[in-house]
């Protein structure tokens, strides 16, 4: 399987079947690109639910929230789809648990109506939400067809995108982090590199209690969405990890737009090491690559360890690009 571009592919796969949609409201305009495109081809879900993330304590909280509320008030998601919406405080005690409760509610509503098709739009969904939600959705037998959709950015702003990184967090629904013992547990770390050096640094701080040695295998999105994105990743993240990487051969590349290629790369890395290695994954790059890591974690145990920013810049991304459609399951069978 390969990524599909354009709303017509989602329409062709869904057909006339009833379907459920889960998305995320954002201050970024691209959050509703799929909604608008679906409306344009008369593709409307039977049930739709949106996360409304709130960055409590963010330095840009007021500006981002104002944009987000304005977008929601005018969106077809509210006015035409009559979607339900739930606030999610990103720095509450357990935001992942809140996201999973929202998904469970959607599953119950779909079960009542015997709806077997699920579409998740994770374009602007925070990692702490979409990682456990997609993983849990893949475990739901009720959904015979699952599509994940993503709208590319037109561009990213040139300056800092985020600020104030917080300590690394283990994401639920994946393998737990081993408990440190008298002898250090041998681990391998696969960081998918992205913008900003501080996130990789925060995660390495969390891994000091384990025997990592030279088992660090950075995964870089190449080809990237744009050549400048690849260069920015190298400057921001790759240089931070150079002292942890024994050989340049440990750097692996997969297309930034292709989750299936990322899945294969991760499984290849893991299969080449000793069987007693506990694998840690840290998706810091593109969301399609993060989806690839989620898929790999369905086939072998991987702990998801992420570092989050407290603040997102209100001009995080600029404009919108193409809609990508990633079939995960079609008519009860894996699509990859």
C-alpha cells in the first residue's frame, strides 16, 4: 500500500456506507481542510466528534484559543455536520486517558448504529492524543474499515514553532517502560527526528537509567515534504544525537509522507538486534511517520516515549497542502 492523495480516495473507499469521523479543532486553518473537501463531494459522516485541545499555561494561550473558537463557530463541522465537541486540557493529570475516553464514547455510539467505518483526521491532533487513540482504534474489531487522513501544511514558520518543553512522557496503550533494576535493562531507541533540538534532549534524559550503549537508530524523513524541511531536521535534531550514534550507518531514512515505509524501516531495525532488547520509539517528526511507528508497534512491543511543548506558536503552520489518505484496514483486512 502507498499513501493516497485527494478526497476522492476517501469517498471511493467509504462509498455509501455509514461512517464515523474523529478530528481535532485547531488554531491552524488546515484542521478543517478534510471537512470542507468532504462537504464539497457530499461525503458526510453519520457520527462526528472533535477534540478541542486547550493549552493551559501556554504563553500563546489566549491568541490560540481565540483563533480556535472562531474557526469552530464558522466551520461546517459544527454548522452542517452537527458534530459533538469535547474540551481536552493538554496538561491535565492524564490527557491521554481523556482522549481514550472520547474514543470509547465514539465506539459506543458507532456500535449502537452498527457503523463499521472509522475515519481519523490527525492533522492538528497533539501526539499525546492521537498516538493512544489510533493504537486503541486499531484494536477495535467493530471497525472493518479504518482510514487515517492528514492535510499537509503549506509551510512552517521560519522561527521557533514551540517553546517550553516538558519532561518526557510514556504514552499508554503501548508497551510500558521497563522498571529500572540493579542491572540496567538493555534498550534500543528509535527517534523519528523532527524540528527542535530540545525534545530529543528531554527524552535522552529519561533514558539514562537504561543500558542504551550505541543502540540509537535515528530515523529521518527523506524525501521530506520540502528540501528545506530535511535540512532543518538535520540542523535541529540530528546534531544533538551525534555523540550517541556509533556509526553513520545507524541513521535510517524513510519518506516523510509514507507511514508504510516507516513501519518497514522500524521493523527492519528491530529485527537486526538481539532478541532481549527493549525498544523505545519517539516520534518527533512528521505525523505520517508517527503513524508508521504506531503500525510497527502493533507487531512488536515498543514503548512510546515523547516530549511535548507547553506552547505552540499561533502561526505554527502556514496555509494548507494536499489531503493524504492512509488506508489501514479495508473490509476487515489490513491494507498494508
